[in-house]
C-alpha cells in the first residue's frame, strides 16, 4: 500500500473456486497480526488497485512501522486484503470475529456530492458494492466516519467527526450470515458508536466474506493527493485482543 516486503498474491476468488474451497478449506483464522512490523505480512495485494502501499517509519500508531497509503492524480484504489500466510482470509457463514485497525489522515482531497471514499470493507465473494463498509464522507460530501452498505441500513449514516493529523482506532465486531440473523458493532477509540442486529452480511449464494482496508475513491472526480497511514491491524476473538497497546 518500491522497497518493501510484500506477502504472496493470490488469485481473485471465483464462484467455482469458492465452492471447492468451501468443501476443503480449513476453519477461518482466529488471529492475524497485520501491523506492518514485518512488511505486508498479514495482507494480500490481490486486487490492490493502482498503488501498492509502502512501509514507512515516520508516523506510526505502535511499534516502528506503518503503511503509507497514497493516491495521486486520478488514481482510484490502494487497498489491502487481510490474509494469513499469503492466502486471503475467508469468513464463511457462522464466523464471528473482531477486526481492528488504526488510521491517520495525513492529507485528503475531501469529497463533494457524488464522490465517495471507503477505508474498510467487509465484502462477499464476487460482489461489487460491499454490504458493510466505512467511509470518510457520505455521498453528499459531508466529512466524518460514515457507514455505507445494505447491512448498515441501506443509507449513509454519520458516526463520528474526523480530523487530520491524529490517530483513530477502529474495531469492527461482525457475524457473517446469509439469513438475516447477523450483527455488527463499530468501536471508535474504545467506545461503541454503532451496532445493528438482524442483518445479512453475505449476498445470496455467496459462501464467504473477506476484509479490505485502504483507500477507495472517485479519482476522476476528486483528483490530487490523498494520503493516510494504516497501523495496528489485527483479527481476533475479542475487543481486547485487537485493541492497540
């Protein structure tokens, strides 16, 4: 998100591959440390977009390293997929996990009505728009941390204000379901700021979900330099396990 350590890429998930993997794949991971202390270990760059994030040491949340995620010109995407041992971390129905990450907005071409910007997505295999995602503004261009996706209410909802040049710690507690009995919780800096129950995280016919983190924007509509830092990412089974120390 070039002098860096990159974990192994994997092919995009296809329906046939997903069905085969569903029958033979091991249980979904219970813990992944992806805090950039060992390069991009804990991540896949499959489908990263135009720019692979780089490892830097100038602005960090914890440890000695963070990821610089930067888009310039009209570039649209620089996104990492959570992975284990170089393989995309897959979450089939029935999976309940906690995912945490920290972000720092260094500079941003802020959106205007019609432009979007996502920093985190929980996506179904082969699905376009995610059903659960977080963005830096809503579709009308209002800044802040916003929800986006059908699992989060089918419309953008404001969660919290955001400022440049400070770290934010985000934790997403999610339950992957297809039958409308799932849930999620969003924590910001240790406080619960949003939750919903009786939701569907996976699209109909999907067998797994996966997590993307980075920058995804309408580059042609909001060209210029947008840059963030990512750090302290982790997957676990409790809030304490994924909260930065």
